[in-house]
């Protein structure tokens, strides 16, 4: 038609060239779309399906009878009942496990293991992908699976009983496998009332409003100043890196017991053990009497970089891989220029005996004890040991997470920890922690808090020392000294467990 | 001039001679077979969900009406005898059919109007699809000259702006955007039509001033620009449309207009500098919009991390991604996806903004690739028509029309897939909605008309003609 | 496996396969088009150059590539718009049939002229001939010649 227009000046480039380039650009753009679709539909498919906000799960919550959750002895921890309309709801026989198990409620969604294993419990995810593909078309598309835990309900109940009215947490693991034996957090709450449609609204509102925060699973989400139990981490870093040996003594230590250790103008005080006199302590004695100044000096000698990186091997600085989400434990707030993220030598010295900016979850400290107990090998912690449904069962085997230190170094620390529980001076710090008839290793902690708040009471340890079968971390919020609350709880629980195994 | 007597009488537009379109017919048959199989798949999945085994197609009546409309469009083209493209109609037919199947499997009360309640979602969509196919057929047959588009470009531009201003007066707010005009029982989204008008205007303007735009007289530092007076009206037109669209909060349309504008300027001038300037303006505008407008900031934040608030702001995007993920490679099958929670869909705007997510779930990655492939086919056809066009105006017009479809499909698909921030724009030919279907039908109708390679030279006069042909000639002369 | 479910699976996969069969069919058409496009050079049958014009559209020197049928007249729907009050709305048709060009007057008020003589009904046109519609004179030219 009317071509050439004004028949004007010659064309610089034919228009066709631009069109071809345009086509190439559009082709590339659609290639990116296809890649994007591939990313979400194939590469990310597994992690997105079964997310707690997957509508398939929410739909399933209404009509699927979820799988049961049982402890290591077969005790039912979570099961389902049907209401008057024939719609299922969850029943939780014991309140002791509530913070770990969580709840599955029609009105309030899911929490805890019920949330983490929502896809498996409600059965939208099957063990076999091909089978799963087929199941999408069947009317009976849900294949609920049961969970079996390594947890012992008896131990868990005893832990909750011993914590009593205090806020606190107990984590017990088998150091050889990483299996969690008890994971208590107090106060607990009534998950059954939240799952029961009749009482859900009131129970949820009351629990959420409780200033003691029962919904917080202190074992994995509570971050506490660790105090002296962190000295075991410093010991692993110092001995592991070779910065100190078991015979290392610091001549600055005895005089500093009286006047305090001056670090860049800041005075680190101790004063717990004037009775050790003017003789510099060696490593085992320093652990036994929990000498802050010895560990401050050890930390300074080890250096910030080494302390941070050895702590990271134990799990600090990143969420610990576990069945439920975990909070990140930290040695320091990070960002400092002193090395390893420390702001200066004062912070490093304080962190070395668990003060400063150091924060740890009870699970993290239980792993520290477990690493020492298992000869320096850290097993991946887990609580779910088996998934089973009508398509068969899948067992979750123990898995080595990291080799933290050599067995020799672990042995040296173990010996020192035995001294801290069984030694003449050590006993004073850890009354009640020793399991009768069994050589027990441990370390207590008294975490000083800002202001006049009562310190947190800590204990970590394991038994029997020569063949560890159980590792433990006990925390009692504002429970006073480590000796006062945490040590006896730990001793009783380890004894109970070893008794039950022996039977 | 002795030949004169041998010629038949008047030939106002030349005799209309039917011309078979075997390729189009073949492709349409494939489309029909695919859609019937799809309908059977949907029907069987639905029946199974209710506990029975049946392989009857889902709602065969609507499918028959739709296929009949496609067939009629084909017959009309055959009778018109123009040598137009034979791939566009089947490609559009397949996408429209997929959209129809999708609407049939969604809850029918999504239509949400008095008109829609009686017909249901699929019924309304079918009505618009039939109208759209009719528009395609009529435009491709009737439009023989582009002068009316070419000559009145400023009139078109004015009409477009008027249409937008009308939205301010009569506009209704939906999802935070002023998009819809309502006149009595009818409502429509003028930006859909505006995109066609914009392309017509740009093609007219750029083809007329192309030589001047290429010549360099203004220098701005290292940049060589055309004489400013020639660039000004275009910038004004664009800024006006852009500004109004931003005020209307229709980000998708703004992005579409901008991309089409830049691409057409590039095609017309082959100047990378224009594209670079345009992209810099886009980035600056985007940053400014992010800081100035809450609705832009919310969209961008959702895009950056929808999982930050999966049950609040990020809800739809997260649900769309989960839908894609559930689909996997092969999909859940038509009717097998989109679990209802308490009788509601997880994604409320699935029929307008997220049809790709729904198809992604039910047809899987394999299906998505095929759908993207069909869009590429439409783009390829459009650009080929542009490349073969007789002059600059037609070339730019065809390229612009192809771009409108391609870029719009890209913007919404990329939004669904979290490659760019989500914008409320429709997926051409698949999304529910009359405005969108009509506007895209105009695009395809014009492309078909532009693809006409002229009436074939008639055979020598001595050859005898068929009776049908004589009949037709008698009726038209 | 349940035969019903197996059949549904087959239908589903068949549907996906058919989408690709369609794309394959399109690809074949596209390839054929490319091949035939390569065979026939994309040129107009001829072109019409405006040699003299007393109006703005078409202006003198404008060149129109020609398809098989081109209509001339004042109406905007014509292939070649002659915006001249002396031209009729549908003035004339220039068509290529067989191997020759023909000019037909559509009953215009002021007539159509071929090389200065009025066209009565239909007249054959050769390359180089001059056509006049209203006050605009065109010359038919061979493309590339």
C-alpha cells in the first residue's frame, strides 16, 4: 500500500533487522520464563509442597485423620478423635511434651513437630514419589504416616516434674546416636485444649497471653547466657587449637583472684575460690573449681578467630539442623574487628567464661556435652526415628554431623569434667549431679544477668564417664547458682535413664 | 485493447474467490482433538472425585459451541479468499480453548455479576470467546486498507486519552486499581483497548518521522538524539499514558506500554541509545515509584520475599508458587489441582491474574512449556508479517501488535513465577474477561488483515469456473 | 493399578502430547513458509509513482508498491487515497491479471485518464503508461527496472 511514505532520505538500516533482533530478545525472554517454571515446578517442588500454608494441607486438616506420634516405648503422644460431625481433631495425652510436639488445630494451624511433619502426618507427601504421583488422582489421596520418636515419655514427665514451677528446659541425648531422649520446656501448656474445637479459642488466647510464654520451646528457641558451662567450649577451642595444654598454668592467675584480672582497663573478678591459694591452676583444676580468670586468659591466648570457629564446629552461629526450627546460638554479636567478630579483648575475655554477648540454647549446650562424651564426634541431633504408614516404614538412621576435636582432647576435657563432679572441690559446685555408682562428668554454670536479676542455673554433663550413654543440659531460668537447681535435676534424670536402660 | 472484452464485468474489489486454507484446517482439527481430549480428562477426573468412573467430556455443549465458532471463522476466511496467515487462528483457538477448559473447572460463581451468575464463569467466557472469534474473522476479512489507521493517528491518540479520562470519571476501584468502567450492565477495562490504540499511534508516528528520527542533530554529551521537536509529541503521548496509568495504579499496563514503546522505537530507528535511555528512565522511575507510592513498595517487597508474610501480603504469590510446585513435571491433570479450602479457592484472582499458576499445577512443566511455545508462535507470526510488510507503517504496526501480545504474556507469566513483581494484567486469550479477549481479538484480526498477500491473479479467462464460484460472483456483483 | 486411574493417566498424558503435536504441526507450517518465502522474491508486482500532483496526498514523487489489486479514490478505505475534490470516493481500480495490468474506471464523475485519453470501462496498461485520477498523475513502473 502506500509505501515509501515521503520517499525521503535513504534508510539507514532496514527495519527487518530490528524485527529480527526483537524476535531474539522475546525468544530469550520466554526462555527465561521456561527456566523460571522449571525452577519452581521441579527444582523447588519438594520444599514448597507441604509447606504449612499449602492449601492441600489446610484442606487435609479438615478431613484427614492424621498419623499418630509415639515415644520410644510406644506411648501415644498425639492421636486423633472424631467430633460430633465426624471431623477429626487432635488429642494429646500428656502435657509434658507440648512445647516439642506442638499442636494441630483446625482454627489455629499447627506448631512444633505437628507443623514440621505436617505433610507426612496428614499424608499429602508419600514416601515413594511414583506412588505419590498416582495418588494425586485417587479419591483417597492422603496417606497419613505415624511418627516414632526417640523421646522417652517417662523421662520427659520426670524432667517436667523436676523443673516444677520454674521456667526452664532439659535436653537429654544419646551422644552415640544423637537421638533426643528428653526435651522439656516449662511451663508446658494444654495442647489438647487448643486442638479440641470446643475449647480451642479460649485455650489458645489464654496460652498466648501467659507472660511465662508456654508456646516458646525453650529447649530449641530459648537463648540464654550460658555462664560457666561455656568454659567447655573455650576448653575445646584452647586445647583443640593447641593454644593451651592440660598442664598450662598462668602466673597472672593467682594474684588476679584477689584484685581481679585487668583487661584493657576492665577488671574481671572471680572470688569463688580463694582457697586454691597462690599456686597457679592447671587445666583440670581450673575446670574443677570453675576458674573464670583461667578461662579468660585461655580465651585471650586462643584468640577470637579460633574461639569463634571452634564454637561454630559445635553449632554456634547457625541454626542447628533438627526436626523443629532452632534458634541460633552465638559466641558474640559479631561485626567486631577484633577477630572472630569480637569487639575487643574485653568481650573476648568475658565470652571465654560464658558472659559477654554469648547466648546459647539448651540444645546447643547439650550438644557440647555430647561432643565431649562421644570422643569429639558430634552426631546430628534428631527426635523422629521412624515414619510409618500403610506403604511401609522409613527409619531415620543416626548420622555423624561433625568431628569437632580429636578423641585425645575430648578425653582430657572429659577427665576434667569428671573432676568437676566427683572431685573434692568440684562436688561443692555440682551437688547431686553424680549418678550413684557411676562415674559422672559435668560442669555447672551460673549465668550472671544484667541488673539484679537472679542468675540462670545451668548444668551440662554425661554419664557414665568411661562409656557415655546419656548427655544432658539443664537450664533453670533465674534458678540461682548451678549448684542450687540444675545439678540435682541432671543427676536424677541421668540416674533414671541409666536405670531404665539397665532393666 | 482487444483483451477487454474477454474480461468479466466490474471488479470493484476484484472477484471474491474462495480459497482453501488446508494448513489452517489441519491445525484447527488438531486443536479440536486436543480440546476434546482435555475435556474428557477433566470430566473423568471430576467423575472420579465424586467416586464414579466415567469418560464423558466435561460439558460437551460449550466445547461444541466454541469449536463451531472456530470452524465458522475458518469457513468465513475460506470464502473471503484472502491470502492471510493460517497459523494465527489455530494458535489463538488453542489458547482460548485452554482458557475455556480452565474456566469450566473453576467454581462457576467466580463470575460475580448479575450477567455472570446465570451463565456461570465458563458461560460468560464462552460468550466473549465467540464474540472475540467473530471480531477476528470480521477484521481479517473487512480491513483492506490501513489508511484509516495511518491517517488519523492523532485522532486515535486523543480517543485513547479520552478513554482513560473516562475511567477517572466512571472508574471503579478493584484491588487498589482504577481499572474498570461501568456503563449500565456493561463494564470494561479501557487500558486493554488503549494498548491497541497506542500501537497504532506509535506505528503511524514512527513510520512518518522515521527518517528524521534516524538523522542526528541533537547531541547530549555522548548521546546522539534526533531533533527534539520530533521527539516531543511522542514523549508527551507516552508520558501522558504512563502518568495516568501510574495514577490509576495499573502497573502492569504501564510496564506493557513502556516496553512496547521502547521496542517499537528500537525497531524504527535501530538505535540502541534509545533503549539505553529508556531503560535508565525505567530504573529511575521504578526507584522513584518505590519510594513515592505505597502500592508499588508493597508489590516490590512481596516480590523480593513473599515468604516473609505468607498469609498476609505475600499470600497470593506464595499460593501461586505452591500451585506451580504441586504441578511438578506432569501436573495433576485438568480438574486434579487447586484444592478447595472450605469451598474456596486458595487464590481468589486465579481466573484473571493467575491462570498460568492454575495451568501450571494441572498441566505441569510440560504443559507450561507448550503454552509458552504457542505464545512464541503467535509472536513469530506477527514479526514475520512485520518483516514481509510492504511499508514501514505496516511493519511497525504488525511488530507492535505482536509485541503487545508477547510482552503482556511475559509480564503476567513472569509475575506469576516471581521473576518480576506481580502486576494485575491478564494472560492474553486465556484469562477470564471480555475486555482482554476483545482487545486481543482486535490485535489478531489486524495482524491477519496485515498478513494478506493480496488477491491471487485469476486464472486465464478461458478456464471454466465452478458453479459455486459463479453463484458467489452473481451474489457479490 | 486401578484401570480407571490408569486410563485417566493415559488421557492426561495424551492431552499433553497433543499440545506438542499441535506445536509440531505449526513448526512444519512455519518451515514450509520459510522455504517458499526463500523461493519467491518478496517484491511487488509493480509500482505507481506520482509524477505530478496538485494536492497534498499523494504528493509528487510518492511511490506505491502494487499488489494484484489496488483501488484509487478519495475514500480512506482505498489502497491509494487520492485526496482531491476532483476524485470520486471510489474512482478507479488498477489490477494485474495474468500477465498484464488493467485500469478500470468505476463510474467516476470526472473520469480516469490513460495517457491523456479517458478510460471507458476497462483498459490495458503497460509499464511506463501515465494514469490520471483527479488532478494527480501517476506512472506505472516495473519494479527494479
